[in-house]
């Protein structure tokens, strides 16, 4: 289970990496994880990367913690 604060930490620490994989939007939301609701990072791509991790690792209170990562397909929004 990840808290909102932990998921935001993972988003902040790994956003450059996710952008290099092609993510055009990165958000934190509640996600299912082994049937339980937890917070996770969702990265939106126009096409899914061939190699994307299922978790992002952060350090919290001196211990490593894995935060769920979901990849979703979504086109880039255009201003009208």
C-alpha cells in the first residue's frame, strides 16, 4: 500500500525517466494493487513503450518501497 505522499514522491523522482520513455502526462491516482486500493503513478503514452516497469522505487524512512506504476494509452490533447 502506498500513500498519496509516497506516490507523489515517486512521480517527482521518476518523471524524467518516464518522459524519456515517451510519457506525455504523469499523474497520481488511486489504483488497484492485488485487489486493494492504493495510490500509484499513471503514465500516459501515445504508444506504449516496449520496456516499462510495473513499479517505481523510492526510499522512505531509510527503506526501499515500490510504488505501483500503470501505463495507459492516450493521445496528446490539442488546444483548439
